[in-house]
């Protein structure tokens, strides 16, 4: 009974939160969000038996186990335990009477968040998963809000598919898993970049961007590397197009360099485990681990340990991230679903190659700073995910964040737009993200 009450409470509060995040949408768009809302609730509930029965454990089971224990300790001795759980949340070493696997990392943060979820909602795994799924959906709504404000109105439904309905994107971010918080934070940061770059609202834009980076830093800081690189490209392209065409503008180039290269340097300083000089060794270890475990996930004939050697396989890593698994690699139901999804993506990509003039495709991308962001992010994040994955299962989960941007590219570029002046388009007053037209 308590489980049912917690589920109803979280679902109701989540519905209010999602409705608030979709303010300004048309009625048709609000219906899309409502359908996605129920998909997230359903997938969140499926995650629990899937993790406990089909997988026989996994990361979510670890968070459940620690979360239940810590929540009970918080109830018995809140004065001493709550500060320690908060320390665990913030990557500090807690003084607790049990060892926490992953303390000081995003894994420890997730265990602390699970403890807070059980402490506030009661011992309902389903309610905890739904709560995180609602945060994830708010991030997806923010992504769609940016898409609709920057791209032609004829693409509203395709963009909604990209942001709200891609099956693996929804599935792998619905539940008590890292991807749920990462998507939430990414969506808010993405919306903040839009407010600054497109609408010229620097203060709220930077505030929202910084707020969104907090969960990313705590859970999956490596996502910030491609984000700052793509964000710098977006800024430079948008500012250059305002003058009529893309060309070297020292001031804009300097700001873009600070956002992109400078951001990467800062991230490498604070997160040396993700720096380029350790990237090759880490990815080589992961690929060898997959081979020893019998995985069919192979990028090449060997496993280079140098950065140059690894990046020789960058095209293979990118293609793997975007188009695998294929149908003949299917070995269970989940792999089949992923293979069907990647087959659809492959067909959409092939349609562009066959039916579109590639010069026109290039110009269509160049006319849209947001599409430039999508291209840079998909390439940078896709290569990193291709190297960092050790099997097809982790590949499907790790790459989920790039899917809305890749699908948006495939659907938008699959249809040519009527010719227009990009400079004239960018000089117009930008459509606010709350506009319902």
C-alpha cells in the first residue's frame, strides 16, 4: 500500500513539474509531452524487474542496496548520518560504518541520491525510478524547446520524435541510473546556451548553464568535454552568421576558443582521469576487458595504447556508436530492440546520401548554428563513446545522450528547405523559447 501511495505521489508531482517545464507549448506539443510522460513512467517501472531479474544486478541494484541501508541509518540517526550522506553525494569520503563502492565518484553520488530518495519517498524502488525519470523528461523537454526555437516550424514533429520518443534514449534515462541525471543536467545547460547565444540573455543563460553542469559534474563529467567543444562552435557560428557569412572574427574566435579549448583544459585539470594523455590507456583497458569477457565488440585488429594509435580508429569508433548493433549481432530481446533502432538510423542516413545533394546538405548545416552544434557534438561524443564502450550493452546506454541530436540531424537534413538568407534569419528577433506559435 505504501508503495502504491509513493508511486501515485511521485507521478502526480512529476506531472506538475513536466507540465510547468512545457509551458508555452501549443496544445499539440503538450499532447506529445503527455505521451512521453507516460512512456517514461512505464519504462521506469520496467527498469526495476529488468534489473533485478533479467540482468541479475547491475549498477541500479548497487544503488538500491546502498540507498536502502543509508536511508534506514538516516532515519535512526539523522544528525550524524545525513552530513555523511551529503559528503558522499559531493564526492567526499564519508565516515560511515560501511564501505561504499565508488565513494568519491559518480557511483557514490548515485548511492547517496538513492538514499535521499528512499528517505523522502519511502522504500519504493518504483517511486525512486519514476522520480529520476521525471527529472530526465524535464531535460528532454528543454532539449526540444531549444530545437523548436532554432529550427523551422515544419520540423516540430520530427524534432519531438528526436527529443522525446527515441526508444533507447527514453529507456536508458528512465530510472535510478546515471543517464537520467545526466540528461536532466544536459538539457538545462543546453537551454542556457540557447538563452545566451540565440536570445542574448546572458545572465539567465549562464545561470541555467551552470546549474545544469552540477549534476553532470557529479555523475558523468566527461560529457562536458564534447559539450564545451560544441558550445564554442555554436557561439562562433551564430556570431559570424550575423555578419552575413562565416569568416574569421578575432573577438568571436577568442570567445569560442575560451568556451571550447579553454573549457577542455579546465576540465582536464579538475578531472585528470578524462584528460587526453590518459584517454588512450583507459580506452585500451576497456576494450581489452571486453575481449576477455567474450564480447564481440571490436574496433580493429589490435588495441593501440597510444593516443595517435587510438585515434586511427576514430572513424570506426564513430560508426560503431551511431550504427551498431546490426541485426545479425542480436542475441537477446534488448539487443533486438537496439538493432531495429540502429537499422532505422542507418536507413535515414542512407536516404540523405541517396536523395540529397551533399553540397546542399553542407549548406543547410552551415546556415544553422544549431545544426553545427549537433554535428560537432555527435562526432566528438560518438568517437569518445565508441572507444569507451566494452560491449554492445554499454554502447547502447553510453551513446543515448547523442541520439536526440543525431536523429534531429537525420530528420532535418532528410528534407530540403526553401532557400533563405541565413544572415536575414539570424538578424530577426529570435523567437523566445516560451513562444507557443
